[in-house]
């Protein structure tokens, strides 16, 4: 493991949290030089919160309810993350679009995993979009978050075939297997200081 201090990591979730789980597992295995300082959910029933609790990671429920608009919600979110000195934010099935307030607070320090080969099929129901379009291959993309929807600089991608009898569910499951490989790998690279930017191109340093 690297000699440098562990990167302070926060993960934002809304649902099952399988991507959260693989990152926790890789940190606990000593393969990612990070400390997960909190898991934030916009839903109190997210199973991801239970996963975090099982590993002794502090959880925060941050619901939209109390806030007048998305900017106000994100302003409070930035404060939560800054209070923890967070250096890297992961979106892991977080089903809210971030505003400029969050994006500008963490430039090139918010990652997202999207279940398609961007720039194809951004937004919701990416797997269904791929099926309806009739592509032979789709996959997943880890990217930095910018102000657009799924438009930020691409860090890693993985390709999966689309089978003739695929449903949205079977395709999503095949894509998730690759998500669970590439997302922790992108986090590992970031935490090892092996990611640099050249315009919107991401360079992986050896
Ligand atoms: C993942 O498949 C991820 O690609 C998708 O949500 C799922 C969360 O699963 N994200 C998006 O669709 C974002 N547009 P998880 O909660 O088991 O990690």
C-alpha cells in the first residue's frame, strides 16, 4: 500500500449499493488507499445504508424534503462533505442530478458509474435504451461528473455483448458484473494518484 495518507472518500447512494459494497471490500482488502468517511443517502430505505452500517461506516440521510430547491439541497450536501474533509465523492446509484453547486465544489473529484458506453444512452434506463436501439454491445462507463447529464470526462469503460433474448434485467445484471470490476479500479487509480487530466481526456499514469 502507498505511503501517502488515505484519500477521504464519501459515497452517495439511493438503492441497493452493490457498487458501494465492492469499493468497501477493496478498501478493507488493502487494495485501495482510501478511508470511507461517510455514506450519504437521499432515501432512508436504501439497502446501501445497511451495507455501510455493517462495516462501521457513518451514514447520513439527506432527503430533499426540507429544501426549497436542488441548489439548496446541494449547498447543504457540500457542507456535509466539507465537514468531513472529503477529497473524492462517488455516486453509486445516486438517483439525483447534481447542480453546479456540488460540481464546482469538487472539480474532477466526483465520479459516477453509468450503465452504458457513454456518450451513448445517457440518462435513465440506459439498458432499455440500448435494447431498443438494437446495439450488439453496450457496457458501463466510469466518468468524472460535470454539469451535464453523464457528459463528464471518461475514466474507464467496459464492454458487454447484448444477447438476442436479453431483457432489461438480464442485460443490467451482465453490465453490473463489469461495473463491479471497473468502478473500484477507477477509485484505486485516483487514490494512487495515477489519474491526470489533459483537457477532457483522462490519462492513466503507469
Ligand atoms: C448501477 O447499475 C449504476 O450503473 C446505476 O445504478 C445502479 C446502482 O446499483 N446508475 C445509473 O443508472 C446512473 N444513471 P447499486 O446500488 O447496486 O450500486
